C-alpha cells in the first residue's frame, strides 16, 4: 500500500505544479509553459508583496493577492511569460508579479509592468473591475493556496 500512496502523492504534486505556478494564464491560449526570468536576484518576499497589495487597495484580500503573486511569478517582478500564439505581437505576454496579460488588458500598454508598484496597481484594477480573482489561473486552480500566510 505504501508505494501506491507515494505514486498518488507524486501524481497530485506534478498536476498542481503544472497548473499555474509557471504564471500561465488559463485565459491566455498560446502561452508557453515556462516563464522567462530576466533577473531573479531581486525577488520579493511575502511581506514586501503584501505591502504592495495593501498599498494598491486590496485591503482584506491582501493575503490572497499576495499568494497569487507568489504563485504567478515566484516573487520576481521581472517575470515574463511571452505570448507564443501564431501572429502574436512582439512583447505580448504576461508581466511582473501578478503576471498581467497584456493581450487581455491592453489598457496597460506603455506601462512598465515589471515595476512592482505599477504591477500591483494594475492587478488591483483588474480585480476591482472583475470583482474577484477569476482572471488568475493560480486562483482558479488553487495553486495560490500553498502561499497563504
């Protein structure tokens, strides 16, 4: 019975790891499976991201917002998940801590989404307009939960 349990746990772990910790949005067809990370030396921790979420306006949902950012980008403000769909424009893809998907949110074109403050504010705008975290695949598939404080 022991080897079967190990196999089940392994399969479940692989499934959850493949379902959003890469920053791939479920609403973003054509994305590659891996984010590129230009500079991982400046990763932010839970407390820093939580403060960004608070300052952006998440208030009572700051814990969830922080966990989503960690699941989406690993705390790397420079995380970039390029759009790989045929015909995608250069620079299309998801950017920053909350992996803002520019194709779905062109209102953020021209903004430096690798700036943690700008990214947090963009994430809050998306969240408040939608009224939920539904736009983030790591929320929909539950991958964010392991990052909750």
